[in-house]
């Protein structure tokens, strides 16, 4: 039987809440918004919340997949080796699927993000995930989810709260995050970036990440 766990991200306060006990109900007073009840009594309006499901997958569930430092930290906490079952993988988790190595489509060093899409849990580029969260447009997820490495590669953090782990430039229009999309054709030192919060695109210097030219629309 699949275990059910959900995290809740508060878009207004920019906080991630860990909870396994969420109650949905409708307030009796107008305008009767859907409300999420978190452990501890906090109420969160659905419009400000992002629900992140547990994938049912445990990351690095084998003891030998941990580094010596991680094994020591686990044992020093008073727990035993046979109590290690892995780390639960949630939507929004940043997966270092290439173990920090450059790879096609990830040459700028960004990890991929876990998402539930097309009936499965898989990973997609971080720019697509954040654009989907910011705009609510399901068409923002253009890539086919890939489940390779979710249970083996290291979880670096969460895409919504650990933005310091991501490589991006600030959008000149809305100050949102702009991510690498593709290399400018015929110009190896110029990249094309797109904002995850608005429709702004930009040509960016690949070396110093300065914006050369920006425009509206894709």
C-alpha cells in the first residue's frame, strides 16, 4: 500500500511545511475559500498553497549509497544502520541526477526537479517546473518526465525554497528567475534565457551572465 505524505509550500510566506495530516474544508463564511489545515493549527488558503506529493520512492535506500559522512551523522544521531530505509522523494525535490557532472541539457549545472505529470513521477528541467508553479499553466511542462536516477542520485534540496542552489539570472522586467533555455545559434558565447514568472526572454553572455538584450514573448 502506498504511503501518503504531502508537503505544503506557502507561496506568500515562501515556506515549506512538512505534514502528513492535512484537512481540506470549506469555511462557512463568504467567500468560502478552500482551506488547508496544517499540523499545529495553521490555516493556509488554497490559492497561496502548492501541494507536493510523496512519490512513493525512497532515495538511496541502500546503506552503501550514503557517504561516510552521512553514515556517521546517522549513527551519531542514535539510530542504527538497519533503521536506514532511505529518504522520501517529494515533488519539488532537486535531484543531482548527473552527480554534478556536465551533461547535455544540464551544462549550466542545474539539477532536475521531481514532478507528477502524465500519470507518473519523474524529473523535468527546473525552469519548466518553476514556470508551471508561477503561472499555473500545465503546458509549461514541455519535457517528458524521466524517472531515471530518482532513487539513486542525491537530493540537494527543494526547488521552491533552496533557490541558492540554482544558477539563474534575474529578469529585467519582473526580477523573477531566468534560466538557460538554449544556446544562441552560431554564437557559442551567447545563451537564450527565459523567465519563469513572466514572458520575458533574453540573450545572456555565457561567461559573465550579463544580459545583452531582452524581449517580451517566447
